[in-house]
């Protein structure tokens, strides 16, 4: 229940939540998707909304992480400066 309230309050990802609580991503996911609906349907619905939003946005976070990686290394992104294939 504490993990679920944390996700609902902070809008954290499963990965961030697992790290905060010192458990695996699998444990967090199973707790909030399988166990929680049996205990508290309202909280489960709120957590599901957060997880769905995070899932929809994950490609953006991944792209941002890649951009930061190349910026930190002082290299251009692979697509920058490369000729377009026609």
C-alpha cells in the first residue's frame, strides 16, 4: 500500500519507485498491478493512470537520456551531420 501511495503521490515510474524502496521492478509491478486491485480498487485505478501515463511518455524519456549521453561525451547525436538516405 505504501508503494502504491508513493506512486500516486509522486507520479514516479516503476523503476524510480523500486529504487526508492530498495526492491525489484518486478516486485513493484506485481504489487501494483495484481495485488493492489484486490485490496483497494480506488488506489489501484489512480496508480494505473500514473503507470499508463509513464508508459506513454517513456519513449520521450529514453530519447532525452540518449541526448544527454551524447552531450556529456561531447559528441554529436548519431543523426546529426549524417547525410540523409533517399
